[in-house]
C-alpha cells in the first residue's frame, strides 16, 4: 500500500483578521499546487482515497489536484487533520484509511513531517535527510508499506519511495 503525504501549498498571511483555518493559498501556493498536481498525474501517483484537512488552504490545494484525477477517488474532509496539526497523523490514517491502496493525506506541519519521520523505516536516497531538515509547503512524501489495511500501520515500517518539493520541478522557483 502507498501513502502520499502532501503538505498544503503556501498560504496567504495578508489578512490579519482571518482565522488561521480560513487562510487561503497565496499566488505562489496556487502555482506550486498546480505543478505538484501535474507531477503526480505524470508520475501515475493516483490516490483512490484522500483525507484532507478542513482548512481553506488544504481544500484549495485539493481543488487544484482534482482535475488531474482520472479515476474514482473517495474524498473525506477530516477536521482532526487540522485540529491535530501539531500531532502525528498515524492514528488518523489507521482510523480512516481502510483498504485504500493509494491513500493521500493533505495536511499541515509539523504533523506531516512528524508522520513521515515516524513511519519511514527505510529509504533509498538522501530524501530522508531532506524531510528531517524541512517538509516545505507543497511537498510530497511517497511512502510504501507491506500491509493489507491501514489499521495495521506501525512506526518505522514504511519505505520512502520519494520526496518531492515544488521547487524541484521544472519552472518552479520555490
């Protein structure tokens, strides 16, 4: 099974009157999320289930991904992904993931980074060092597991297949 941990793209801090949950993407975030969506489509990274935080910036990140999905995908808006954004998401993945072969979680930091670091047991490149240093907005970690149901998820059992940041993609400046 495959987990796609996707941190929301860059958000707009321009309106100090907006509650944190209501902050939208800024222009850089809109561009980066579209580039990441195209990358996922080109690479065949197709979730059949998506768990997305209820925050505006995560929903806008999801909206840019939707046009690239060519298969049926179950989408669940999960308020706990926002409310527990300071915690590890492994418990939520166990609870909501079911038997989804390719599960995507669109969430926040530090939970996205902490979840990746908690679940990765092996990796084939220096990508783990990148994740340890920073899990920037719009970045995607692809982690593979040898399990039949997400309820079986255990720490340090995943293989980090890749870690991609928007700035890694052609034409993206950061």
